[in-house]
């Protein structure tokens, strides 16, 4: 029996189904150690800027406990939440492996130091990529030293995709054991819910005041600056202007924006500056909970995520489960794994509004091709599943547990 502890900041809607599936694996005893419980009740999400209460089960079906806290929080930062008793709990549990989600909190470092003292190998998981803000030489030097230290506390890493693997290899060295845990959502849930939503598609269209013959472009995410929804709005306005100048006979598209956040006021201000005809084609519907999103994925003809510095973008996974064509920037982390330009969607240079307009125009030009792209999305997303996660995790747990003695790993050279 492999005894694995998983240190996680709080219950996360994307991870709970995977944890329930892991709990069913023979030969594995998984204990999730949460450092906070703020997400199991209503809380104010800093990104959405509104009160959030998830409508999908976060707890139940797997072994979990909440570590005693010294400092609580309704969000996650380096110092908060802060817990005590980590060393005692790891020693008491006689764990074979410690799995940690992220390394940018004090709790994570306390746990890694405790695991090192107890000779428990550590597996790290994060969705970081090398697509990042530029840093000066001093910051780069500090970062290199940081990763040299981190390497000494880490047995191996769990990679969510190609860019994540590049990140780990770059910072921790080519010799670091890397196990593939493709970033996934609950595919079965989203496929079932999207299929069920098709029965009420026209009802939702009427609720939103959308004409039946006009295609729908969908954005669904937090309205943060890095998500670049404002670029999508500008591209949509350019697309409308092109259609009028070319006297195009195709129906004009709608733009549907699902989400809340700090950028909403900027988007609304921009729309007020444009002509009423173009503004009438945009709907901003605000935050929608997890179980509501499949209705919007089913309604749309193409899903668009124009982010910069996007580590992954799980909303792309969700939309692909609805069998939709995808338009993403080249700085969306999941792009190399999930979106092939010209196959199941289009890829454009991040921040290039004209290129985004061109991509939207291409995806709307041919309905038959758009449907084919959507089918390819559905086929492609099957490999990014919780079942694939379980397979990779079991391989990682087994490999890590074989290190019965204190282990030392060589440090990569400073770059």
C-alpha cells in the first residue's frame, strides 16, 4: 500500500473529481492535507471581484483533513494561509511520498523541509511556463539560486503539458524526473452537460436576445488585464467594420462574454464609444458557476481566449469537450498541446488585434470546416483526462516511493 500525502492550499473545483478517482485506486492510500477551507463556502474571489460559492461538490469521496492554522486567509499568498503541525502530521502518517501543488507559499517550503528531514520524497506540481514577464539580471540570478535550492528538496515533478516540461527542465535541470500528468477537467461531466444543454439551446438564445441565424463567439474567464478580453472586443469591432465595408452576405456574429473582474468597466467604456449597431452584438453576462458553463459552450460556434502569460487555460479544455473550434493566442499555455492551427482552431500572436481579427474571420467563414474543427477538438481532448492523470500519478508515486534512503540530487549549473 502506497501512502501518499497531497498538500493543497484549498479545495479546488477542478481537482476534486480527480481526487475521488484516485481514492478508488487499489494499492493507494491518499490523504489530502488542506491548508485552508475558504473555498467550501461563499468567499470573494479576487480575480472575479464577486462573491463565489461553487455549485459542484468539493469534498467527499476521498480522505482529507484541514491542517491547524496560525494565519487564515480568503485567498492564497506566500504567507497566508499559514499552518502548524506539518512535520508531526507527516511523521504520524508514515507517508511514502509527499505531493505538493505549487512551491510559492511558506507552507510548501515548510512541508518540503519536513519531508527532507523525514526522508519522504517530494513530487511538485504547478502549471508554470517560460512565457513570463521579462526580468533583469539581478532577478534572474536570484531565481537561479532559488531553483538550485528547490532542486535539493525535490525528487521529481509532475508535468501538465509541453511548456510545463520545458519550464521544469530549464530551471531544475535535464536530469529531473518528469512524469506526465496532462492538465485535465472532468471530461465526462462537461460532455454530458453540453449534450444535455443542446435541448435548451434555443431557450438560452432567446434569454440572451440572440437571433438564431447569427454565429456566436464566446469568451469565458476572469476579466483580468492578462486575459486580454479587450483585444477580443477590438477584434470584434474590426470584424464588424470589415463586414460592412465588404458588403458581406454572411450573418454578423455575436460576441458573448462570460465573466467578471477588474476589466469589465474598461470593456463597457470601450463599447459605449462605438456605434449602437456594433454594441448591440455584444453580451456581457457576468460570472457563471461551474454547472452553468456547459450551456454557453454548447451555444457558441467558436471559443476564444486571447490571453498573454496564460499558464494553461482550463476553459479551453471545457470548450473542447463541447466539440467547438478554438481560437487562442500563442501565449496560452495549453496551445501546443490542445490547439493546432488550422486543424481544430486558429492560433495568433498575442496582443496582435489584426491577427486576431483575421483568425475570427477565418473561423466564421466556413460553417462546415468549423464543425469539423469542433469534432477534432472533441477527439483531441480525450487524451487529456483524469484517467491519464491517474496513470501518470501512479507511475510517479511508485518511482518516488522506491527512494527508501535519504536522497541527494545534483544541482543544475547556474544559467
